[in-house]
C-alpha cells in the first residue's frame, strides 16, 4: 500500500511529459502555435502540477533549515542573526527609511 503513492506520482509525471511531447510534436507537424497553443499550455500546467509536491517539499525543507539555523544562532549568541553587509548596502542606498523603521544605530560614530 505504501508504494502506490510514489508509483502513482511517477506515472503522473511520465504521463504529463508524454502529453506535452505529443502536443508539441503535433503542433510542429500542423505548422504553428495558434492551433494547439491552449492544449500545449494545459500540458505545461499538468507538468507543473505533477512536480508541485516535490517543489513544496523542497521549499518546506529550505525554510525549515533556515529557521533552525536562526534559532540555533539565537540560542548560542542570545540575539537574532543579522546580515550586517546587507544592512550597510541598504543604508548606503538610503532604502532603510522606506518602510518607516529607524535604521539600526551606526557603530562607526
């Protein structure tokens, strides 16, 4: 029972690519994009929909690892991590006041 989901997703991805290839070849054979453009766009969305669970999983893993790193920095140093180079670039461009927040105090003075 546990192997049905991965095999089903694999079959869906394979079918999506086959559908896209068939529509693409048929479109080239008929000589132009206007005739099958909607069907080709639907095939592209089928590919995106079939790969979406993997993209979502990668996004969750990436966000989770970034959050874990921030929490680890908070526990070890007692402060949330800051990107000082980014803040300095934004200060040089004059973009820090754009959101109505005060810039962090300048430590050079």
